[in-house]
């Protein structure tokens, strides 16, 4: 699993662990094993999970497109070695990251069936969009978050019996979620939450990485102009990710009322979403989890373009004045009041039960492994 995916996986890991007849193995790689990104594998171990295999393929260089491509190749090799030592009956993969694609590709010649979560989505500004559809074609079972995404997977030629619309697994954690009090967050992460704050994350838009400096300047400039303190989280290890992190750190040095938290962890991050006045940036959490918190989101640029979104999302281009106007709109009491009846299009927290039920019922045979293209339309 990738560093950014662990919080999404957690409720599924719990559901698998408590289901008789299923045994859980974890294969951990990428940023989880990076000291620069906090060695978050320790968080997994602290939660009581045993690591079955480690795929260590650390990023090198400047996270350039060539460096990402090289990391992808090393990732395939690293996951191949890990899967060869501990071969699972089914490998569950999530989303669209290049490190997840490496795991899926390594499993292909080993004839390990793949179960894919969060397929069928679109993120037009990121190369992850192509990787996600590639993982769909490599996979044997599909658990899309919405019926719209399930339809898109059928359009890719996947047989309907393989597809189970499940909702988003991350939302399962919210059913019994109790947010950490502000004081606890303040003490643990050296924050000041006495006034309303923005929760801010800006990830690289990998298909537009040449515009990174301009777009981050607009993002930070609008936050500065808003007069609101912000709590920043770090971007993923994508092209220009390190540049974004460096720019944010320099911004905070000049504007000390803002804070940076490198690794919140799932419960603390959700607690920040609960307490924040609004989110600003381009994180998928603003699209998928934020509606459940009735949290206004200023979504910048094309990174999430194409994803289903709730009424809580205000889409803006990477323009300083337009981002600032959207922040001010998101903070108006009447705007947040209008969101009270908003439903989350990604479900209500019953995803993992559906996924585990399908995994449990599936027979591991050639019918699962040998895929047939399902032509859903008429031939010309």
C-alpha cells in the first residue's frame, strides 16, 4: 500500500481481520518506507498489523518525470520479490498511484488475482487517471465507489459479475468516529486552533507540472490574502512534489501563524476536517470525505477534474483572486448552512462489508483468473 492510502485501507483491514475464513497479509512499499516522508510503516505496525512484505523503492533525484518512471520500474521489481516470497490468494489494490500500479503489474505474470478499489474514476489533470484505468484492466474484481464509476468500468470491457459498487471505504471510519478535541490536536501537533483555520493541501498536477511554481504561488498568495491561519499537509512524492513542499515551508517561515503537519494519521486528519472552517487545495479528501463533514472545499485546478463531487465543492482555476473569492464564499455562514442536507455521493459507510462479502464468496479458479472482454455495445 502507498502512504496516502493507509487511512482508506484501515476499515477494510479491520473487516478482513474480523472475518472467519479470511487471513490478512500487508505488503507495504513506496513512501511508507521513506525517512523523508516519516517512515509511516511504523504507524501501521503500531496499529498491530504484521507486515508480510516490504517493497523498498525509494525515490531518488528531484522527482522529475524520469525519476518517477525509474521508481515505477524499481517498484515492479521490489513488489515482485515481495510477492514471490509470500504469495497471496488475492491482492487488493487501491486507486491510481504509480506505486500501486507497480504492485498490480508485478502480480500479472504470477497469476495473482487482483481486487481493485476506487476504479472507474476520472482525474484529468493527473497521470494517475491513466494508471487507474490500467489497473482496472489488470484486475479481476472491481469495487467502484459509485454506480457511475461502475458503468465506466463496464465500458472498459469488464464483465458485470466482476463489478460490485461499494462506496468509498474511507467513509466506513466515520460511522462511529469521535473527533479529537481541539486542545488534544494543539498539543500533539503544535497547533493553534483558537481561531477558525483552513486545512490546506496542494499536490502536483502531474500532467501540468510545468505550471507548478505559478499555481503554488496563487494557492499560497490567496491563503495569505484571506487573513486566515492555515494548517498545511505535505504533497505526495510526484513530479515537483519536493518543490511544492519547499515552497510551503518557506512560506510558513515568513508567515509563522501558519503550521505544517507532515503526518497527521487518519483519526487526527479527520479531526482536523471536523474542526476546520474550510479546505483549500486539490486533495481527493476534499472530494470524497469532506461532504460527510459538511466541510466547504475550494478545489483548485484540474487535478480532480472529472470526479463526482458534492455541493460542498467550489471549483476554481489556479488564479489568486478567484481562489481568494472562493475562500471568502466558503466561509460565509449562509453557504455552510445551505450544505446541511448535503449527501455524500460516495456512500454512507457500508463499503467494507460489501467488499469483504464479495471476496469471501468468490471462488479462486480459472473463471476468475481468465478474463473475457465484455462488449457492452453493438458492433459496427
